[in-house]
C-alpha cells in the first residue's frame, strides 16, 4: 500500500568537486540552514566509511592498503547501492538529502586513474539521480593550499588535475558550477538560495533514476 499519496517528497541535493574544495563544509552548513528554517534535511556522505564496505575503502584511501583499481571502483559503487534504500525512504518521507559526493566522483576518479570511462559508469546505472548538483570548482593550485591537502591517496596534483578535467567532461547542462574560491559565507548564501528554489519545484514529482 502506498502511504505517500499526496505527500511532497524531499529533494536530492548533491555537492561534487575535487578534493578540498569545501564540499563537506558547505554540505553541513546547508543542512543546518534548512533545519533552522523548519525543513527536514539530512546529510549523507560518500564514501560512507562507517559500513563494512566503507571500512575497506577507508583502508585503501587512508591506511595504505592496496587493492586492484577495478575492485576499488566497484566498492565505491557498492557503498552507494547499500545506502540507496534508506536514501529513497527519507526522500519519500519528505526529508531533503544533502549528499557530499556521489557517482560523478566515482567515475571521475577512476577514469582519471586510467580505467575505461564507459566501464566506470556501468555499476552506478539505476541509482537515484540528484534533483540538483552543485559543482564546487577551483584550480588545483588553490585547493593544495587548503588545510589537509596531501594526506590521502588521491591528493596528488597530477591526479587531481585529471579528475578536474574529467568532472568538466562529465558536467551536465543543469549543474550549478560554483566558484569555490569565494568565502565560506558567500558560497553558503549562493547554495542556500538555489537549494530553496529547487525544493520549491520538486513537489510530488517522481524520483528519477539514471
Ligand atoms: N572517491 C570518492 C572516489 O574515488 N570514488 C567515489 O565514488 C567517491 C565517493 C575521499 C576520496 O575518495 C574519492 C574522492 C576522494 O579523493 P572524501 O571522504 O569525500 O573522499 O574526502 P574528504 O577528505 O572528506 O574531503 P575533501 O578532501 O574532498 O574536502 P572537502 O569536503 O571538499 O573540503 P572541506 O569542506 O573539508 O574543506 C577543506 C579545507 O578547506 C577549508 C576548510 O576549513 C578545510 O580546512 N575551506 C575553506 N577555506 C577557505 N575558503 C573557503 N571557502 C573554504 N571552504 C573550506
Ligand atoms: Na569532504
């Protein structure tokens, strides 16, 4: 039985970009701002390092454990698939989801490492599609100067440069490209305004799948 007849669903809002561009900072602030305005919103981060699959990803990224490139790619995708039931339930209940990285990161990083682009896209086919995608963009030189750059496996200038090119190649016409060199407050104001406009449009439209 469907309990969600006249219910307005939540919006799926995604933040993407290269490392250190401020995605997590902005995702948290956006969720807080929506909640303070009385709109139920939840933060969801990929990779979700708390699950068993996520712990394998964390071992690879942060603890120097080696894994085959294709296997890692599939783990990142599996980490999205294992969350999709919960994400869908929240959206159907009218909760907005602010998602910190998703399938575009999955494809951009693996393809930048040299895996076949078409192959990289396949494991994520069928996942939910975001209603709104922000792409936080800045030069790699600028992101290198941000706190913490270089601590994890993928935080190398040459790879990040290819990842950024890959993101631009994957960019869909409806992405909102945000200048990530602005102040945290400026970016937050821009994101909140656009997010609220999207929330107003989602209404009781169907959830979309790739
Ligand atoms: N990955 C991920 C894949 O290969 N495949 C996949 O499918 C997925 C989902 C880890 C790695 O996994 C790869 C991509 C990554 O290499 P992660 O856990 O999201 O992914 O990485 P994190 O280390 O958590 O996050 P990032 O490095 O991407 O950083 P953020 O979230 O973009 O940046 P944030 O907000 O933490 O800020 C970084 C620093 O900059 C400052 C902050 O205070 C902080 O010190 N800062 C600003 N400074 C000045 N002006 C601003 N506007 C600022 N905004 C933030
Ligand atoms: Na982050």
